[in-house]
């Protein structure tokens, strides 16, 4: 992994001002462990949603059209 995080889905709750970020992983080998690097990268993705400016920057970075 190159230090980036793929986000599979977002749920935005305007009433509570919360954003829930979803990410899925598919392991090729049964019994493979998760490790903490992927989790740290996912938690690190929170900065992408901290301010309106950071969200605008994210949206201008050409995300997957389905996420728009």
C-alpha cells in the first residue's frame, strides 16, 4: 500500500453533522490478518473531511464518478 486510502462509501448525516466512512477489504488467502497499517490509513482519511475546503479539494481530485 502506498499510504493512500480508498473510501468505498460515505454516509453524511446533516442533522448530527457526522460523516461515516466505509472501506472493505478482500483477502486472497483465508486466515490472513488485517494488521494495523490499513486501519491507520483509514483513520488518517478523516482529515479529508475536516473542513469545507478539504472536502472541496477532495472533490476536485477526480474521485470515482459514483462517489460524486
